[in-house]
C-alpha cells in the first residue's frame, strides 16, 4: 500500500502526538498512521484515506472544476485559499468522486483537515451535495468521511446555507433508498456536525475523535454544567447514543464493506 498524503513529519522516525514515543515511519504507515504504543489515530490526508479505504486504483475524482471564490471580499481569504491549495495540492477541503469497495460502486466524499481546517464553504457543501445526489441517482451507497472545524467563516451566510443544502441532499438519498454512511474522524465539529454529518443512516467514528458543536474552549467558558472528562469525544457520543459504533482504522474498510453489502442488498 502506498500513501501519497503528507503526514507532517519527515525522516525515518515520527513521534506520536499523544504518548510522544518514537515510531519507525515505515511501521507507522503500515499501521495506517495509528500509534502501536497507545492507539492514537493521527489525522490523515484525504489522499491517504482514499488509498487505505477503497479498492486499489478504483477512485475516480470528480467535481475538480469547483473552486472557492471570495464572495464577501473577506480580508486575507484569497491568500489563505492559495496557501491551502499549495500545501495540499487540492482546490478545496473535500475530495469527492466514485470508487469501489470490494467491487461495489460507492459515492465518496473525504474531508481533508489540512485544507483550512476542513471548513465547509460553498465548494465543500456542493461536493457533499453532489456525492449524495450521485448515490441517490445511481442507487449506490454514499460514504462520507468528516474532518472539519465547522462552517467557513470567510464565506459567512453562504457557508451556513450549506448546512441546509447538504441536509436536503441527505433526504433525496433517503427517498431514493440509497444508504448514507458517515464516518466521524478527528475532528467533526460545529456546522458540519449540525449539518450533513449527524443525519446519516449509519454513523461510525474513529477512536478518540473530537466530536461536538461548540469547541472545547467555548464549552468551558459557557460553564453551563459539569461535563465528563471525555466530553466531545467519539466515546462520549457512543455512550450518549449519538453514533452507532467506534471503529479502529484497521477495521474501517471491512466494516464499511459489510455495511454497504448489507444495506444495498436489503434494497433488492
Ligand atoms: Zn502513541
């Protein structure tokens, strides 16, 4: 397996962000960027995610013509966009297209946190919408990997509109009987969580992923109630009934494949 995505460090060793132990880069990559000492799941690029999840060479990227403009003339937005494009080699924070999973067609969108915090502006919202519509039109499953700090503030109300637009697309998927599976990866927050992410038919999450509406700092400032130590984690959400299952990265491909097989077979 080959991973084209950047993981932020170079050299023969990488250091785990949680336990700080040194890990052979090669072993780390073979372990899908999960620390073998403490189980920490490092964030991965959209490219790496696609390569580790779907059938080799099957991903067909679509919607590449979409690029953000600067509708509000927001200070420094254009420069930030250009910087993010250069850093990631992508036009925006979501990569969308069609792929195969154990031979079955699936409509796919993968969010990349390294592109402006995976924030959802008009382009990300349109890509998610098209991903869900392709699933509805083709009668195939939609799989969306979420990784986002929320709506993109530089696009103001246009970003917030994406919450309604993507959620409406989920409904089209549902009407067509096409299953929609969301995977919460670190972090899945704010406008994305309150938009298309939370209304999936099946919600999986990676261990330790931060999941919540307001950020941790805002929540602490609000001091509305005592919250458990693991507040706003995938584990807390599982206990609260908000997600269906926590799936370690190594088991994600097989779990998604089983779900797609079961949910699409049930439609026949
Ligand atoms: Zn570790």
